[in-house]
């Protein structure tokens, strides 16, 4: 019980602090403009492009890119990696997922109405189809071990956590005055209750997609070994919790210069809480010199982000006269909202997917500790997969 209380109070502070700050930051309404409207709508235009901020963010991102490309320059030791396992055939769900992905991608981009209102529902089956494709790739590259074949319960639970987890970020977005919003969140073509339902089921895809990318990257032994022997950095939990809580409080008063706290603040608070309770997190591996879990989930989230953004952009362009994707979003990121390459996301904004991927995993681990479910993404155990058991049973 003591361990769970140490997880609950930091989370509760994450929820309550923005509301307390808003009481003083917005004395007329005590909440930020647009608060509570779901799906979130446009609030107000953020500050325009600022070259100094753009260059500062660009410099940070370039340094991190160099770090990823040349880790030995930053104290990482070269490590011999084991050979990659032999490839096997794709599982049946890979082909099912590919069919779903291609069909609903075509439906969403072409805005085809020959199937009636099905086009309005395309987003979620497109993404679950893609999740099946990613899992099939892991299965092929990992000798029949994937999340769906070995840990189907983990995938199901991650989908449930994903709904509550993403809504948590939507809540925080109100206090950042709308880093993103949904221009089609209220459409004449669909009842509002239907749109809310479509958003909630769309939220089921976020966590599973990030986890599939992480397990896929782990099927490349050279990539795993690349970041496995780095500098050992141990961070006390309270060093993360209290500065992050202070930043969350101040963000409400200065939402534009502190727009990035939306992601970093909860990440540090929950990570610090888990560290204090001696629960394994990617930061634990960091203290042992193994940066692979932290960096691979970040890189996986970045890769997934390209698909999120390109598919989102194509669902509204170029036929802007016909909007059929209720889940379509637009960004209003201050200072750096420039250079859009087939995406609503500004070029420098993609960097935010990296801490977001880590945050996804941290939230999952935190929820697992609170509700007593397995959060391991390790597929290296020798137990036969559920799929192989089924195949063996059928063959008899």
C-alpha cells in the first residue's frame, strides 16, 4: 500500500496543479479558454515564428541527432552484436493487417463515399491494421515471438491504458492553449456522441503502435548493441519530481514559452515516482549504462510519428472541400510552426515524438504497478507462443 501511495500522490499533483494555477492565471473564468470542449477546438493564435527560438531548438535537435548517429563520440563502447536470427514466414495476421491498412488508407485519403458512412470510421481500423503489420514483421524477424503471439494480454491492456493515457494529454493540452486541435471534431455529418466515440476508440491505437515499433527495433541486434554500453547515469527520483511539478505549475501562466512542459513534466514526475519506489524503468537501465530501452522506444515513437503525420495530412489534403476524418488534427505550436513537409506537424516538432515514446512506456509501467498487471515488453523468454500452441493443436 505504501508503494502505491508513492505512485498516486505525484500523479494527483499532476492533475490538480494545473487547475490550481489556472484559478490564479485566469481570474475571470478560473480555467483557460476552450477548457472542457471535447474534442478540443481552436483557441487562439499562438506567437508567430521566432528565428532565435527556432535556431535554439534546431541546435538542440542537431546535437541529439549527432549523439544517435555517433554514440562512441559520447562515451559509448563498441559492442559486438549477436547475429540476427533467421527469418520465418509472415503470420496470417500480417496479411490481414496489410489488407486493412491499404483499404482504409485508400478510403481515408480518397474520401470515398461509395461505402456510405464507413469513410468517417476509417482512422481506427487503418491503425489497428498497421499494428498487425508491425507485429507480423516482429514475428517474422524474431523466430515467431511478437507481442500478439506471446503477450496478447499485454496488447489488450495497452489499448485500454492508451485511452486513458491519451485523454490525460488532451487534458494537459487545454492548459497549453491548444498545441493541437481538431477542426473536424464537430461535424454536421455525424452526431457529436458518435464523434466522441470515434475519438475514444482511436485512442486505443497509440500505446500498442509505439510498443510494436519498440519490439520491432529490438529485432535488429546491431541497433540494440549500439546503445547498450554507454555512460552510467543515476538520477534520484526527487530530482525529477519536484522541478517537473514546478514547471507544470508555471506552464499555466506562461503556456507559450513553456509549451514543451506538456510532455516533459508528466514524464519526469511519473518517472521519479517509479524510481523512488525502485520499479524498473528505462531510467533504471540508464543507471546501468544500457541506453537501448530508452533510446529505442524514443526512436520507435519517432518512426511511428511519420506515419501518424503523413496519414493525417493526406486525410484532409488536397480535397479540403470534403472533410471526412473526424480525427484530423492541426498544430498551433508557438515560435517554430514552420516547414511542413506533407504534414501538419512542423519539421522541428517531430523531435517531440521521442520523449513522448518514453512517456508512453512510463505511463504503462506506472499503471501496471498501480493495477498489478505485467508491463514487460521482453520477448526473449523460451515459452512457446500462443500462436505456435494453436498451430500445434490444429496440426494434431
